[in-house]
């Protein structure tokens, strides 16, 4: 039988701070019933779903705040049995949602965003969130896929051991959208196996904007290039951000990989890259992506910032 809550079973309860929910069914009903104004929802436990009801869906809802009411509160999936795998949350239809103090763990998607998929001009704020061991198969973004003119703001978020099996962006894939990360960490995330064609072990950015402030990339890897970040036709701004021991299978080191077709400048300001002895120095603090002769020379030297 399915177990949707570890420890407590109760009905939804309305308090002065909002609506407390104890099962995913109650949470889905509360979201579906919301129409106007603001709604604060507290999750009072670890919500499990063994494939009975599928992912939580937020479609065309605004003014929603979903927060953890107890330690460890959040959404938990299973990666073992294929019949029990599930994507955790889908957000679409111009929704506007804030998540605070939650865990998203072991979500799985066949095509993008194992733990969360954000699309269709939706806006999501993530505050003090842990994404842990989220996996996707072939659409990119093991934990989070952002697409379709959407916007995600992450602050105090951690991505740990997230993976894309057969696409770019081990933790996050951004397509035609915006992703801002502040005080955020990416640890041990990966895109593809060594020798595969996939890039962006932590984040893949295509036709989009990615801003990182006080953010760290540690021990991330990609099968081809861009062990930490892959940037294509996009803008990547990094301030006070560190890249440590990230690597790529086909390119020596390879923390960041921009293509020659970036539409604006990729800027790296007050950043630090920690190297193992065989790696070359990092680029100067600022340079234009379109200056590909220089990028090519760095590729030949096996430096950390390279181009396909």
C-alpha cells in the first residue's frame, strides 16, 4: 500500500498561519480549490507517493506559499522500482509560487525536471530548499527544469547528487527562461557518463539568463564538457562564485563551457576556481563569449573555461 506520510495521518487543519496539510491528496485539493488572493500552506511531514496519484500539479495558480511546518518536511520519491518512480511537482500556466524550508528528494522524470518542472511563463521562488538525489532520463535538469519564459529565484538552496542520464544540466536545465541563484550550492551533480555528448554537470543554460551570486560548484561533472556550467546563446553572470574540482570527460577540467554563439557577454567577477595540479589557470575576470579565438586557445591549453 502507498504511504503518503511518515509518522502522522490527519486531515487538513486551518490555523492562524495558514492551512496545515498531512497528505499529498490534501495538498493537491487545497491548491486546486485556491482561486483569488494569497494562500499559505504548511506541510506537516514527509510526503511520499508510490506512484498512486503521480506528481503534484500547480496550474494557473498565483499567490501560493508552500512551506515546511516541521523538520524534514517535503516531497520524497523512490528511484528503485520503475513503477514507483515519479516526478514530484509540475508548475505551469503562469503560476506564481513560493516554496520555503522544504526537501525534494529522489524525484524521477523521463523527460526533464526529476523533482520540479516549471513552464509556461510561471514564476517560482525557492527559499532554504534541499534538492537531493533527483534524477531525470532524457530531457535535462535532474532536479529542476525551467522552460517557456519562466523565472526561478533560488536563495539558500542546495543541489546534492542530482543527475541527468542522457541530457545536459545534471541539476538544472534552463531554456528560454531566467534562473537566479543566491547563496546556492551544487555538489556532486552530473550530466551523462564520461565520453557522452552531454554538458553542464550542474547547470545547462540555453537561450536564457543565469545569474549566480555567492554560489558554489563542487565536484560536478559532465560527459563531454562544462563540468559545472554549459552556456549556449545565453548570458551567464557570476559574482563571488567558486568552482572546485569540476571536470568533464572530453575536455581537460572544463568548469564552464560557452559556445561561440552567446548572444551577450558571459561575465565572471570576483570568482575563484580551485584546481588540481594538472589544470590550467582560469580566464581573466571578464571577457565576451563571442571572442571565440581566445576561447579556442584556452581549449587547446586545457583550461577551465572552454568552447566546443
